[in-house]
C-alpha cells in the first residue's frame, strides 16, 4: 500500500486514479495521520453494475387496458 499526503492527492488525483490497479490501495494522510483510503475497484465489482437496456424485449404481453384509470379511483377522476 502506498501513502500520499492530502495535498499530493488533491494536486494529482486524476493521475492517482488513472494509475490505480484493481485491488490496489493508496493511503491518504494529513499530518502523518491516515484520513482516507483509495481502493482500486476490482473487475468483479465492475461486472455487477447494471446496464441500461438489458431487459429490452423481455415484456411478452401488455394488457390493452394497461393505461386506463383504475375503477377504484373513478370518483377522483371526475
């Protein structure tokens, strides 16, 4: 695990993240005291992210009255 000061992390956060390997940890310190830990995301965690459109085409049937108001709410619709 490597260690950087808070000032170094603020100045070079983009580079720090870009070079971070999956599972690698970087300890961020302020005045020799640990304040945060940056951990590279593992590939297993990345695969769990949901992707838009993955259920496209899975609805097989939609009732013809799907968008009709419910009878229970009829008095509110008048």
